C-alpha cells in the first residue's frame, strides 16, 4: 500500500513513518511548509514550521531509506488557518488553530494532494485510532482515543469526516509515548531526543500578546465583578480567554482579602465586546 507520511520533523511523525515502513507499506515522507517565511517563525527546533524541522524530517527519511519531499502549503495555511484564527479573536472568541489546521490542511489539502498522486493512505504522528465497523448503511469509520490517554489527540481531530478517516493511518494510536521514544532511539533516528513542540506553531516563541498586537487593534476597558463593581482594567479582550485566572492583574483586591491576607481566585466569566 502506498502511504504518504506527514513529517513535521518531530519524533512522533518520525516513528509513525518508521512503523508504516515496518508494516510493509511503500512510504514517502512529506514535510509541509506552512510559513512563507519559515526562518521568522521558529527560533528553535520546537514546532512544525521552521527550516530546522524540515532538515530534521529529511534526516529521518534518509535514515529510513524513503523518499522525501517538501510541499509548500503556506498559501492554504494563511487563508484557511491564520486568517480564521485572527477573525475569531476579533470576535472575542478563543479559537483552537490545531483543530482547524487538521481539518483544513493536514487532512484536506495534504490528503487531497496525496490522493491526486495515487496514494492509498496518509499517515500522521497523531495519538488517535481509527476503527472500521460494518453497519446497516455499510462500512463506517470511527475515530477513537489513543490507548495512551495522557497523549490522546482525538479531540483535535473531531472534525474529520468519513472520507478523511477512511484514508488515514495513525501508527502511534496503539502505543504509549515512552515506547515511541524507545523505538526512535533503537532505530537511531536523529531526532529521538528532540523535545515535543509546544504552543501555537505559527507564533513560535514570541509572546502571544506581541503577535496579536501586529494584527489586532487593542482597546482597554474595565474588569467588572459579576455584580458590576470595577476591579481593574484589561488590555484588550483579545488577550483574555473564558476560564482564564492567571495574568488578570487583579489579585489581592482591597476589601476581598481573607483574614490571613489571601483573596479569592478570579476567573474570566464573560467578555462583552
């Protein structure tokens, strides 16, 4: 079976590709270039958009003895993910770009290109599983949690449809992360000890507020208690998320402290544009 493996440069996608090779598939590694200026996106090997990540993916494919390609999907990524991300913040909501990236890029643009080139399936390093079941309506595909619930990523894949699930392999869904690291070291993969990526890939290591300031106007306003009492001033609604309790700048408000000097824990309950 011909399989195109999405290679981020991280250890998870590397081992996913290795397991696809071990299963006897005809595997081709593909790194998705999602930034039009990858040098400016990441300053360390901890994401999916840097030149370092592309080089790591290439070295892994060399080690596995499989072809390697880089596909430029930066235009699709900018239009379908980054633009939507900023629109959501303008509306006062807090989006999850990973969910959108999976639905629009990895399992749509990438999958569509792969099928055009004659691939049978794509494979990714996500911690999730797909199960085929027979129903009265015919074969159906179920998205399941990974066996390692501490790493499960099925939530980020909840928008995938039947056509996408039917063409996707998740080689890591049945094994724990500790086993992934062990396999990577055993195979001598060059990124076996590479740290997992954190945060939002296209923002990188820059402060989040700094990133938003480049695109969205900030308009400070009052922070009110539920009974309408002003207890502080916010920097702009885009910088706050429902449920957030850190970084509000209203700790230890006079009149709310306990006898021991401590105060209540404050959470963002609502945002009013």
